[in-house]
C-alpha cells in the first residue's frame, strides 16, 4: 500500500462561492491570523503535514529543558529517523501496513499507515550539542536542554 493513496479523506469538489470547503486553506488563514496577533511567539510546527498520517506531539518546558513527546505506535526503531539542520528538528518515519492477519479479515481500517514527517523550528535557547532522544514502547521522547545562559536564574535584590 502506498503512502497517502488508500486512506485519504475525500475533498469537496466544485463548491461555489468564497466559502468553498478547503480545510487546509482555512487552517492556514487561521494560523496567519494568530501570527499577526502574536508575532514573537515561538514557531514550533513548520507547516502542515502532507503525508498519510501525522503523529501527535506534545511539547512542554521546564526550567532546564524543553521536552518533545511524539506518539509513534507500531513504528519500528529502524523506520524512525531524526535530523537537525539549520535549527530545524525533523522527525521522519513510516508505519508499515501488515497485510497478514491471523484473526480473520478486516472489516474496517481506521488507522492511517505510511510515511510521516514532522518539522520543528527550535528556539535559540536550545543547546543543540546536548539533545537526547529515547524511543520506547511507541513513544519518542526528545530532551532539548537549554543553554546555561538561557536558564532561569534568581537574583537577590538587596534593599538599603
């Protein structure tokens, strides 16, 4: 089964007027509206995925690091690739469709299969030489340590 050919949702065709059903375009307009309102907010996700499926990701921050978690069920370690280039972290991989089933035949296929790519622009506070990734039980955990000068510090203020 080729990625993106069998399980893609149908698109509306020939819808007249300015409110034509194009979810991708509408989502891009929505994102641009927020970029104008919050121009200095960090950009995490670079564009929308155009592949068969997009793994869910969570990103959270502590005083010392940012942590990215990606759900990658049934993805094998050898089918997962990480790259860092020009301050962009790329997670690329494939969830392969297993056609053999010992229980019988499929009645419904709701999960997506195929290749995926996620790109994240890293903020300048990340120490790129100390990034660490761990993949276990279908969960990819990437620890992005902050540079020492970017970590929160407390300064005592003396009153005279």
